[in-house]
């Protein structure tokens, strides 16, 4: 559901960090080679190799260990919908709480600063008290959760306020773990949601106040360099977070962590359940950063979409984004929209959120989009999304845990049937206790996907990423390469001079080429002769 800013945790100003490592090593060009029988291998129909890998996947569907290996090693593109604090493992957060000497509140298991108040315990006791550690693990994640007095929705969102005190001081450590996990999961790019300088933005908003004239309020925020100062502080915090990340991951040493090779950009979170002046000010900050700093790509609204303020002001927020899009046309917009289900809100609240995100707020991607079937004129809206290539970020596990929507009730096949681009994502992998491999395996099992369909989901996650530069693909129907790289065979043949120059000029194409080379290596391993047991 709504962004798992999730309440308090992501509203904090400290989740700023690391940088855009967009310098990807491209193999040095060899002598030019002409087009051959391989030249346009990415046809609409699966290739012979892809059919053989699909057959292998079918043969192991009842073999859990083989399936685990298959999905762990499968190249899986990028994660375009991931909240940093919720992506880090609960174990890391507990270790940070102990290292910082924090306290654990009895009953709620909420992390508190020292000195420990009454009715709390030192977090360090988790090292020796296994029962306490287990209670905190369950309170800070979906581990062992069973709906009862508390719903999955409420428990999920409540976790962020419980571990925020442990997470907020350590963006570098969080980023190092999340990036290393992405590398181990055979991913090549990330977009991470953080809240840049939330304290500075909110202080400016409170000072300026709300003005129903959005252009006039925008000018008030910019007056006397006030917003410039907020932007500078956000960039300084990003610099500091990046330095901590690189130090934690040993990126400048002779033995860097694997996560150092995974480029990423930030999506600035806006807390949608805040007062209108704060929401608008956070939006302006996000768009200023996206146009000034290449580490920041986009804006997104977070916190529960069914929150009282979010529901009351939803259309106002879309109009705010529409106005700011006209001022900052280069800033990308991706929106949590339709992270709702029947019974959670009134029926009328299910009927327009995705539509307004697309048609009013100029969203280029939609996060979750679960209630699409309940939108007014849903078929028309699906057609618009397909025509405009507005991708849907689908975190299957999160949708199940929060909304109870899965299997045939989930719109994953509906979007694909209408040719709306779909990308798989984790949302909050640490809270959900999952990896991106789990999401690919779940999609394959639930919707009987072939290897080629899984491969194209991974390709889509890079194609619809907010990475600069031209795509590697000339057509997306079959993923045919651009003419400069038509003769190239990633993983088999070095790019010729024209292709090498093209890749060097496009961070997006360079990441896509890297994934294609990984697919080639993966297919070789899968189809290699195996020794008999």
C-alpha cells in the first residue's frame, strides 16, 4: 500500500546516502565484425536456447533446491521500487541498535534513544536473551506474522516506527548491505527511495505556510534562496551518506564489496499524510534535486494511501504534481497509486487513484496498482498505460502481506494481457523477509511463466529505469538491439567500435548490455552437461 514510509521511519531526514556509480566498464572493442546468422537474435519468439532453458525450468518445478539455485542465479535486472530503510535486513537493524546503545521498549519493542526510560531494556540484551531478540525480530518485520487483532497492513506499516531510531543514523551501512544483496541476487541497478532533508523541508514549509495558489506558494518557497539552502543541505547529507557507504563497502580498496559495482539512483519520498504545505514543499525539494543532482532521479509519494490525510488530499496532491511537472519537466515521477483493496477504503476511493496519477500527475510508472479492476473505465485506463508505456512496479509478496491480494486476484496477468509494462520489485525486502529471487520464483510458480517471460521481466526492469541515455533496444517487442549493436553478442563477442561507442555514451544501454552478457553465461551454465548422480 502506500509507501512504506511507512509511517515515522521514512519521514526522517537521515536516509540519504550513496551515489550514482554510472561508470560501467565496457569491454574494449575488437576488430569490427559483420552481421552474421546471430545478428538479430532477439526475435519475438523464444530462441532455441530459451526454449531449452524453459524445458529445464519445467523439469525442476518439483525440486526445491534446484529451483532455488535457478532463481538465485537468474539475472534479474534492477529493483525500481525499494525503500532503503525497509530493504535492510532486520538483523542489521538489530545489530545497529545494539552498537548504538539503544533501548527496546517493553510491549511495543520500539527502539528508543538512551538513557533508557522506564519500561524498556537495553538493546544489547538481545545478544544474550534469545526470547527478546525473537520478539524484536517479529515486531520489526513480517517474520512469523499471523493476522489476528492486528492486520497484515497495520503490522507492516508499524514496523518502520519501531526500528527508525536504529536505522536513521546509518544510511551508509544500510546502503552497503542492500547493494551487496543486489549483487548477490544478480541484479545490475537499483532505485532507492529515501527522504532527503525532511527536517529542513518541513521547517521551510511551516515558515511559509500553505497557499491555495500553487504558483504563488512555489515562489514563496524559492524566495530569498530559502529552497536553495534546503537543497544544499540535502546534497551535503547525500555526500556524507555516500562516503559512509563507500567506506562500509570498501569501495576504494583493493577488495571492494560486490555491491560497489551496482549503480543506483535515489527517488525522493514525499510524506503524503502530512499537511498540504509540507507535501508541496517536499515535492519541490524532490524535483529541484532531480534536476540539479544526477544522483536523484524522481519523486514519489509514500505512507499509507488509505491514510486519512492521503485520502482527503489525494486529488490535491495530483494537482500539485501536475503544476510542478510543468516547472520541472526533467524530473521523473513515479507514484504509489492503487495500493488499495476492497474493504480497506470506501468503494469510491478505489475508482480514480491510478487514473489521476496517470492523467493528472504525469506518472511515468505506477507502484503497486493493485486496485486497477475497480477503477472507472478500467479497460480504457489500461489502454492508456499500454500506449504511453507506463510501467507498473509489482511487489507480489508485499501486496499479499499488506492487502491480502495474490494469485488470480492480483492484477499481474491483467496488466500483461493489456500489454502494460510490468516489472517485479521487492518494496521492503527486509520487512517482508524476502529477496528479489523470491519474487521471480513466486511469479513463475503462480502464473506459469516461461524462461523467456522471466527474462523479459528482467529486461523491462532496466528499460523502464530512470537511467540516462538511449536504450540498447531498437524495439521492445522481442527486444531487438539498436543498429549500432545489431551484430553484437553480449557474453559471446566483444562489441564492435560503433557499439562500444554507443554503450560508452549511454549508462542505460551499458547496464542492459551487462545483463545480456549475464544471460548468456547463465544459459551456458544451465545447459551444460551434468554428471549423472
